[in-house]
C-alpha cells in the first residue's frame, strides 16, 4: 500500500501522507488544478516570479492555505537559490514571502521549524521537494532539491540541522520525497553526467543509458543521500509521480519550455 495519497479540498487536489496527519503534521503537494490562472499558468500557479498576474497567484495561495485552515499571513517562503543553505524559521518570520517574493527569507533552500501553525512553503516545476517530519520532537522541515540541491546534498544538510539545532534523533526523522521530474524524463548532457558519476561514485542505479543518451534519477539519489546521512530506509516515503510525464496534473519546466506555473509543497505542525 502507498504511504502517500491524493486528497481533495473543493476542486483543489493534493498529495499528502495520512500517517503524518495522525501524528500532528499536515503536508501538502498541490496539483495544477483548482486555481484561477490562465494559460500557460492554468490553473493553480503558486509562483509569483513566473509572469502570471500577482493578484491571481495570491488568491491561488490563499486556496492552498485553506487546506491548513490558515491564511497567507501564516505562510513563510524562502528565496530558493539552488543552494544548500538551511535555516530555522522563527515565529516572528511568519508571513515572509507570502505576498511578495521580495520579502522571502534570503539565501535559503531549506527551512526548519518547531512553531505550530507556521506553514513552510516552497514552489516547484520539476525540482524534487523534500519534506521532513520528526513526530517525537514535533519538528518539520522542507528542502528544495533540484539538480544543484541534490548535487550539493541539501537533504543531508537538512537532516544535520534538524539533529544539531532541534535535537532530533535520526531514527525519528521521516522524509517524503515528493513528485518531481523522474528518471524517465530527466535527460542530462555529458558535462553534468561526469559531475554526477564523480559526486556519487558509491551510489547505485541513479544513471540510465538509452539510445539517445543518459538520464538521472534525482529521487533515487536523494534517497541514497538520506540513507547515507543515517535516515532508516523505512522512514523514507518516495512518491514516484513524474511532473514531466503528467501534463494534466503538473507543471513542468522541462516539458513546457520554461514558461509554466509552480506547484506548492507546504508543511506545518498542527496548532
Ligand atoms: Zn517522466
């Protein structure tokens, strides 16, 4: 049985992990349906920086916040600079990045909090969302892991920060590796191929070769980074859905040639 599932609120569809809900954390990864944006951002585009109408994006974000029974003022976002910096978000940072990208927490791709009701939100069109939950310490985290974040091992940095700054034990940290571009679609050129082979020389089954060239399995790479960091394999829940394969459900930067919307990955501890 899958440990993740689709749920719905009105006409908004999202992926979630039911066992996390039972243990005190709500986690959401949105599909593209149920919003007000027009093509090519149709319809639940949550990205303010992609050329869509700001007012419509904010209304779309409000719809996502309704899943949490919260408002935009409860959300916090970071800049997502394709780095591997992870920071602890405090109560007073609530609302940063919710209404405008200019107020996003600068320089971070990962956020951690122990503040109930503070919703950590990051945005995606193919990159891999990583969501973390420690039910014992009641701590949640999110990390944006595209090829750069994966290469820079942001998954490992997030785990280390949860242990060091929040007192989490490795065996209690659960991780959701969310929908993102799959090995079926993530074709890479030789320059990146050599970096990957070099950077992950002890990993298995992360590069595939076909008659055209090579593809990279970012999700499998993140799984092996997490296990290498001490997370038990049973604590890792991977969603196999590929954002580039499913145009009906997901935005995809690769598939849509760069002009497209963004899905949201959000997590919060119950108030
Ligand atoms: Zn695919």
